[in-house]
């Protein structure tokens, strides 16, 4: 048996190992939701209450996980969600995720506020590179970001709706973790007792927002000034008008992320979206948000014949992926699991986290007598939530 599998047999094992290898303030950055963490807990409860029915007397065929989404074939209906400030978790984390996604032939979505640049992400993820846009308030920067994304060869732009304002993360406030990170006595102590993380971080230097530094002048290149820059030039609320403008500027697939009800989904499609991602941002923005697992089926039933429906939030296993697929998603994205992977095992951990999720998805489909992801909806038992 693979040695890595013996040490980390599931995503929860990766999480426990990550907690021992990275400072507490960094672990909190991954794990925490917002306010009272109610939305995070509700995501878990909602997914746990999605039950699947096996058909044991039906013919059994080895599962084929391959899927076709937005004009491209992938080996599985799983993607790496956009993740911000990944270099804080482990140096080069996003590059590791991009390489792992390309090797597995699944989508990799780069965040605007990642510590990996658009150009480098395209090198690592190649044809599987997607880009997630937080539209800047500065129109010139927004236009140039889209230019860079298109020139990189990216065909899938993900516009996130659900960040009109910064969220309130209590543990981050108490630990002093902010954007940019502040050095405090507590953070120094926590770093000292995690020597592997500290040595790796020192060797690579403090993480920077790689996609934004080209727009900062020489006096604001340091990450210490990034927060002010983002407040004044990088934050625009995405409403219908903003989305329509982006649609006019972007010639390829436009995916709208942060959808939680049929009305928003319908309007996004009317404005030209080619796909939507049902999401509550992993419970990190609105603590009173409805779990994705509760609203996905209604959206898929109403609009699945008109557009591509995808989902994220709370994915901790291949079983969770199967649940979302059964509820009507055609692609499911995972975020925290990927960060736990690199925090626990570095480069190997990125691929291992994906392997765990894909192996679990294949196992549960085999258990259900389900041959393809498209057939999982036949195994859904109405959630008792």
C-alpha cells in the first residue's frame, strides 16, 4: 500500500496533519467561515442529509468518471476551486494544485487574489486553466486582467458574485491575520513552533498577490500596501450591470459563481452566462447563507436543461462530490481539501488530496451500481432537511 495513503487515508487525516505542520493563524485561515461559523456547519449538515439509494440487483459496470463540460472532456466531474492567498498556506501551493489538476485532467480555477500569476498558472494547468475574477473598480485594470487571461489561452472565466463586502472572520481578527498578514508576537511564536513551514516560507519569501503587483507602482509593490490598493482600486460589487459589461468584454465561456436561488440563476443566464456555480463561498461570506446542497436541486430542476450547473461548498470527500452530482451538478469543486493536502504533504499532498476524492467517488458509484456521473441523480433519495 502506498506510504502516503497509510499516513493520510482521507481528507480528515490531511486536515489533522496540516494542523500540526502550519501555524494556527494559517490553519484558521483555511478552516474558518465567518461570524459564528454557522454556514460552515450548515453546509456539513446539509450534505450529511443527502442520501443515495443503491440498486444492488441492477447490472454492475465499473464506473467511468469521465465527463464533458463547456466543450471540454475531463477525467472526472471534480475541479480545484479558486483559492486566495495560497502561498501563505505553503509556498507555491497554487502551482502544486495546477500541476496536480493537469495530471488528473480536471479543471483548475485560479483566484484573482492567488499568489500564482495568470501566466504561470497557464503554464502549469495548460488547457485545464480557468480564471476566477474579482472585478476591479479600476476599469483599466479589469480590462488588462481579461486581456492577460485570454492571451494565456484560458477559455473559462468565473465571475464571483458573493463578495460585495469583506466578511467578518472572528479568529482572523483575534490572531491578527489580515490581508496583508501582520507580524505579531503571537504569529511569530506560532511560526517558531512550526519550523518546516517557517523555513519553507523564509526560503521563498512572503507571499504576494502575483496578479495584482503589475498594477502597483514601485512604492506599493510590497504586500504591506496591498490592502489599501485593493480597497481603492480592486473591489467592485458585481450586479447585473457589471455582469453585462463583463459579458460584452469576454468572448469565451462565462461562468457565474455564488448563485443560491433560481431568480439569480435565471437572471445570470439572461445576461449571457454559459454556466453557473451554486455556492455559498464555503460558508466564508454570509453566515445566514443557505447551504448549496439545499438550493442546488431546485436550480438544476428549473434550469439544468438551459445551462451547465456546477456546485461547491463543504466538499470533504468523494461521497460529498457524489451527493452534489446526484442533486444536479455536472461539475463539483473542492477548495479546503486541496489546501489541507499541500499543508500536510507539500507537492505530493496536492495530488494525494485529489486521488482520495476521486477514489472515494469511484468507490461510492460502484457501490451504488452507478456507471457514470450522469446517472447519480437516479440514486438520490429526497434530502430530509
